[in-house]
């Protein structure tokens, strides 16, 4: 009886380790996807707003200058709902 309990405890520990490894790999995949998306958005921003030679502060000023207009005039098909 005690032997079965220890075997089950070992299985539980093994499954918990596997779960942790799997969750970590999912998190890593999500981070890579987000990083790729941010790089692509940055590249498009440079391209369409001609921001190749501006520093981060100047880029932020340009974005804030147009942020309200873009939010108010975004096409319906581009509006995403959270949840």
C-alpha cells in the first residue's frame, strides 16, 4: 500500500514537471509571436511614416499626434473586440 502511494507521488511529481515545462514552452512561443509582431509593426511604421531617422521620443510624438484620429476613423473591419 505504501509502495503504491510512493509510486503515485512520483507520477504526480513527474506530471507536474512536464506541465511546468509545457507551460514554459507555450509562454516562450507567445513571447516570440509578440516580438515578431512588434518588429513588423515597427517596420511598417518606419515605412509609412518615413521615420527611419527619428529617435524614439520623436516617433512617439508622431504617433500621439495621430492617435485620436486613427482611433476615431478606424474601419469597422479593423476594430477588434477584447475577450
